[in-house]
């Protein structure tokens, strides 16, 4: 029985197994990095679209107003603009910040290639902040939007979306797109957490 040939065969098999593990690890890293880059680009696109859609929202309508009871109502042009409401201003600014950060983080991830641990932790923290920022701004805009659609009889606030339909539809579209951006940033946080868990186990 040739012991040397058996030991050599065992060593070669061990090396082959190690090589296979290394190939799998490299493939997993490439897959995670590709997913990260794609999600960051998607976050950039959604927040950019949301900021533009609401930031360009404007509609002018002729509204009948009774000035004097004895005279017929007058048709007065009334304009609805996004910056008339602080919740919409907050929404546009929050999405603009998230969009700028998504572009910056995309460049940083491309440059670092995941080799700098400190930078990775900073990006995860900032991603989490973007989730909070976008969800809070989306919630504020949604609350104001619901008042526009339904009004509030308790404080005598009339609904306005029956008059400014296009304006309200554009607001609704911007909120939906922004919430998609929030979900993308949340996925980025979950993906980074999963990656860190795999590295330490």
C-alpha cells in the first residue's frame, strides 16, 4: 500500500476543496456587490423622479366665488403650487437629499469595492438615515394629500382635489415613487446586514 500517494491525493483534494470555496466566496461577493450597485442606482432614480414630479407640480383653475350675495359669482383664477404647503417642501427637499446621497454612495461603493470597513459602516448608517428621512417625508405628504382628497369637516377644511385633480394626482404619483425609494434603501440596509453576518460566521 502506497502511503505517500494516498497522502498526496488527500492534499490535492483538500486544495481543490479550498479552491472551490474561494471561487464560491468570490462569486457571492460579486453577486452582492452587483445587487448593491443596482439598488443604489434604483434609489437614485426613484428619489430623483419623486423630487421632480412634485417639484414641478402646479395647476391653475377658475374657481367661482360669491363676493356679493346679490351679484352672480365671479370666476377667479386660483393656482395650486407645491411650495404653498410645508409638508410638500419637506418632501421635495428630503427626496433631493436622498437622491444626492444615492449618487454619492454609488460612486463611493464603486471606488472602494467593499475593502474599507469604516466606509461600509458609514454607508449602512447613512442608508438607515435615508430610510427614516424618506418615510417621514412621505408620511407628511400623504397626510396633507388625504386632507386634500377628503377634507376635514371638524375644522371646516374643504377638499380641494375635486377642483385641482391634476395637481393631486401628481402628488399621489410622487408619494408612491418616493415610497419605492424608501423600500430600496431599506433593502440596501438588509443586504448590508446580511453581508456582515456572513463575514462574521
